[in-house]
């Protein structure tokens, strides 16, 4: 363990950083779920192994929901499980060499599905893993289905067990565990008739499979030697949306849920309005780009009204964004500028040269591409960057440019905008968010 919290049970029992918890009530501790589950007793016997190899058994009386007061170096207390597949659409296989090592790790760990919302393919799970998930009621479980055609799934994942592994979802269904699903759609591979089969099959998992997102495959310029991917057209997007919305009507009539959702990219590609908030069933697939724009637009309008009669400082600000959400960001910026003439707001759509121009989402922009787009532009008093372009726990871009290097190159003050319409308004109208 990495740390013992002061005044905790662990400190009282002379447990120290560097000690290892090996068992609770004679049951071996494999990861954080064993630890949390077995700690939920008022009396426990904890096996400790000291760095010297000495072993203790501590008898502890406590409240049932009281933690021992320790922190672990790894949130799982165990190594992450890596992916055994070679998916034809894998984004990591399409990244250039020379980036930081952590970007190339492919996880397929069911525990991270529960803790962090990651999607798993089920191919990396043993019967023991399945039974532990059911035993500890670890839900929701997020599953990458892609197709329910066993032969096609084996081909898409390049794993001869990928078709058979779909049966593991049956056990989650029988146990009543809540699931979410996703399909990464590849043109002329798992779309149209194949997608119809997939949605129809997965419909049988309702109500425990509470949502299914359909997202388009992301294609970078680094696909030499990989499966040839075709680009989506406006007609493809229109067909997909019609297909999804037909199933939504059926699901809502029978289960009062819309179940299957097309990600925002499809609506932008088709030139159609985003669905209303009610169609997203509480934004269950927000992390997959399903409903992000609708949520942002609604939050923006709500927050915008709060500032309707508020005087703001005179300032010129620039917003950098990806080409995909640009029309919506520009629309919101123009409304704010109209409301508050003292705020001059310009929005710049940044082309992704690093991964290729077909990558249009904001979260995959690099520092160097943003610099290239802005270096000859009058940025004004402040630059606004969305939080999705920076590493979650460190202010660096995908290409390892630090935010300090970025600011030095452009000689500009920077504010980071959180992923909500509320923060979009607040960050533009208040200039106290500079980092």
C-alpha cells in the first residue's frame, strides 16, 4: 500500500506504507473488489505481510461500512488486464510511433468497466472473472459488442474466441446485472443488415442492457498494412439514423426507453438536428459522444439567461476547437457576443494534421496543430481550450507538449473550459480562470 491515513484504524493497528494486505478472513485479496467486499464486516481478521517478509494477523472490530484507512499505489490493487484482440478498427494501432508509452496500452479489464466506464470485449474474461462480477454485483458493465454475428465478430476482433465470448453476456443478463453496449461501425462490414441483426439480437437483453451506442470508426492517416476502411457519406449517416430511430420507437413503446442511440457525429454528417434531451434517456452514453452536443446546447441556454443583465469586462477571446463541433461552438459564441458587445469572441476550427484530416473531434487535437492554426492569428487577451485535449491528470497535450511550452510559443494567457455548456458561458464571460 502507498499510504496510511492519519488517525485511521490502519494507523492504530501499526499498519505502514509498504505493507501488503494479503488476506481478509483467510480469503486471498486479489484486487480492490475483494478488499472492499471483505471489509464490509464488523469483525475481520487481516493478514499483513511486512517488507521484511514478516506476517501478521490483525483482529479488528469496526463499523460495517468503516474502511481501514489505507491508499493503494494502483486503484485496482492489481495490474491492468491488457487486450488480447487485434481489432480491425483499433485506434491505438493507427497511432504514430514515438508517443508516450501509456498511449499504446490496450486495456480490456472488466474491473475498469465498473470503475471508469471502459468498454470490454468479453474475450479476456475467465469463468472466475464472470463469477466475481456477479458475486460483487459490479454493474453497470460496459460491453463492446460490435456485432452479434459470431463469425463476423471473430474477423473484426481477429480473435477466434470472439464469437463464443458473446455468451458471457447471457450470464450477466441472467444475473440481472445492468449493462451498456457499444458498436463501432465500419462501412460495408458490420453496418446496415448486419447492424439490424445486432440490434435485434441485443434487444433481447432489455431491460438489463439499458443502452446501446452506435459510433463511427475513427480512421487516422497511419493505417499502412491495416484493414482498409471506407469513409462514411451523408447518405450512410441518414440511413443509420433512420435505422436507429425506428428501433427507438419500438423500444419506447415496449419498455419506455429509447435503448439504441446514434452518436453525435452521425447527425452532424447527415445535417440533421440533434435529438431532444428526452431521447437520450438521461445521457447514459455521454462518454461515447452520444448527446454531448444536445447537453451542451441546453446547458448553454440555461446559463446564458443567468448572465442576461450582467455587465462583463471588455475583452477579446479566442476559442480553439475541432472541426466536428465547430458550427455549434461558433453558434454559441455568436449568441454570447450579441448579448455582451464588450466581449469579442472568435472561434477557430483546428485541422488535425497530426492524425489526419479525417479526425475532426476536439479531444484528439495536439498542441502542435493548435499552435499551427493560431500562430498567425490575433488571439486577443485570452485563449480558451477545452479540457478534453489535455491529459486528465497532467497539463500536457497528446504530442507531449506541455501547457507551459504552448503558452510560451504563442505568448498567450490560457483558460481551460470544462465539458459543459455552463462552464462554456462562465469561462468566456469571466476572465478569472487563467492557468
